[in-house]
């Protein structure tokens, strides 16, 4: 019984290592990186007293305004 458990454990470890190596090779060769981390948030403009949506791109550090309305509140992205 111990022999069987050791063989199964070795097989699981081997498969895990092979799958991890395949994932690393795919990322390195294919250049398939995850998309840039982005945060979408709402903010109130004091002059119009309305809420608009903004997006912050964390890689570049740029904020982009997604909506611009005077009397409509866009909230909860």
C-alpha cells in the first residue's frame, strides 16, 4: 500500500511540474501577458455636482474620464 501511495504522489508531483513548465514556456514565448491592471472609480465634480466614472491605468499612471454628464449621475462601476 505504501508503494502505491508513493507512486501516486510522485506522479502528481511530476504532472504538476510539467504543467507549470508548460505555462512558463507559453508565457515567455507567446508573450501572452495579462491585461494592464485598471481601477474604475466614481468621483463627484464640485462645479456640476454630478458623479462621473473614471479609469486609472496602473501601469501608465494615467486617469481617463469614461463619462461626462451634467445632470446624470453615473455611479457604481
